[in-house]
């Protein structure tokens, strides 16, 4: 076999991929070695039709949303021909480009959608207008995503918080169930008796325990539309934290109004449906409410999740933030808590917060447990961020 013959299948595969990416209009410019366009088999043609319905202009694009059966068929096709990660992108593009709200308003269509955090955020933003026949399906979709997130995030969150508190509070007279055997053995290795093959324990080391919570955590979350994925992750983390007796957790959401959802933390799905995504932003009012929750400033961590685009009184917002810091509260501002970073935020307010000693940065869900461990140990969050390649807003960045 000649080198030219061996290279032909690879070249044809490359042209085929470009043909699927660029669409039918590019076929003439992708002529193969024989002078013809890339050969598409039956599956390729179905994939091409799925992509054309979404991305090509003209009647084919507009036609996707013409009827529910057509949308249902398209949803089934993309799940059949593309991996789950690509399906989620296609669904999101369909919602944004074609305004296919019927995907979320009809249970038959919603049941075929691949669930993810963005879909949950969109469902929550539509929760007030979902038809009654769709609400049960919507809750099942949200619960599936929440349960998947909890499986992924609960263990690292629990380990990080318990580890931080155990290191912060040492118990030298532990009860049997509180003995930290790993630490106890390591601390008593000098008393090893070879002839008896045993260790004489002179001192016990236990996990930190107190009857009252060791720290208070307040999650204050902006529920304006731009913060939707952050609301979803915050709700899941809030539910996990609320299940830990060592900390006392409060959950507050706000737009122009402030709502305390602490009572809903036992079920993150109920909590998320208690939010109302969209509307304006009054961070000043939210901080004013959070001030009323602070009973032990030196043991309180306030995590403010917002892009700092204040619609209320900016001067008062900054003054309240300063009061919280001065009282001893450990205030951290997350410009986003999502996998996508922070697309936009108010740089002047972020710089003003930084000048007060409030670190401002976007945080991914995978890093949040480590962040909370650092905060519980009163570590320098800026140093934590540097170790984790997180970019923190500096005080001088907002100066004009």
C-alpha cells in the first residue's frame, strides 16, 4: 500500500469532521482527493440535520421550534448521536438561540432533556410560570441534578470542615467515641514496646467537640438572573453544611428583597424552588439583615455570593461591609460560585471591598470545600487563593 493510499482515509475523516462542523454551505470548499465532497453516511446525515436545525440560518433554523413533536424528536436525536457533554451544550444553545421555552414548559419534552446545572438554573427562573402539569417533572429534573452534585461535593465538603475544626480545637480528654486514633498512635509511638508488640498510650488525642457549634456560617446569595448557577451550587453546599453539627449554617437569598431560607436547608430542592431568580439587586439590604444574624462575630464566616452590581445604596453597602469586618466577622465575597468563572462584576465595589480586607474572587465548586476549611482556620484567604491559582481583586484595581 502506498503512502498516498494510507493517508486517504485520514484525510477523508478530517474533511468529514469539518463538513459536520461547518455545515452544508462548506461542502464545495471541502473537496477530497477525488474532487468530490466529504462522504456522509446515514448517521452523519442525521447528525448534520440536528446541527443544521440549530445553527444554520433560514427556514431550517426557525422550523425547529414549530411544533412540540419536532422538538421532542430533535431532543431524542441529539441524545442518540452526541455524548452527554455535547448534548448539554446543544440544549443550552437551543434555549438561547431559538428561545425554546416549550422545552421546559411541557413535561413530555422536559423528560427528554439532559439535566445539568444550567438547566436547573433556567427551570428555577421559570418556576413561577411553569404549568402545574410540568412542575412535578421539573422537580424530578432538579432533584436528579442536586443528588448528583451532593454525591460529588458532600464528602470533600464534610472532610474539609471537620478536618479544619478538629485542628482548630484539640480535645485532650476525649470520650471513647471521640478518640482520634491516628493522631493518638502517632503521638505515642515513642512508647512502643517491641517485646509486647504494643504501644503504651500516655495521652489520648480527640477530635474537637463542643456542645455548641464551633462556627457560624452565613451564606448570603444574590439571586439576580446573572447569578443563577451560583444559586444552585450555594443551595447544595448550604444543605451539606447544615447537616454538620459542628457548624451553624444560615442561608439568605436576595434581589431587591431579602429572604431567609434557613428552614429549607434540610431539602435543597425545596430551598432552590424557594428562590426567585431575576429582578434587581440590593446588597445593602442583604448585609443589613445579615448583621442581625451575627451573634459571635469572631466565630462567624459570612460568604457573600454576588457580582457586586449594587442597585441600592452603594455608600451604605460599603459602610455595612466595613462594620461587619470591624466587628470581627470573616467576610468573603465570591463574585461567582460556578464552573464558568465570573463573566462580569463591579470592579469598583470589588476594589472597595478589597481595601476593607474582604477578598473578592470567583470560586469553582471543587475549590469551595478547601476555601471553607481555610476560612474556618482563620487562614489568610489571599494566600489560600495564591496557592490555588485563584485571582483575587486588589484594592487599586477599581481606581479610575
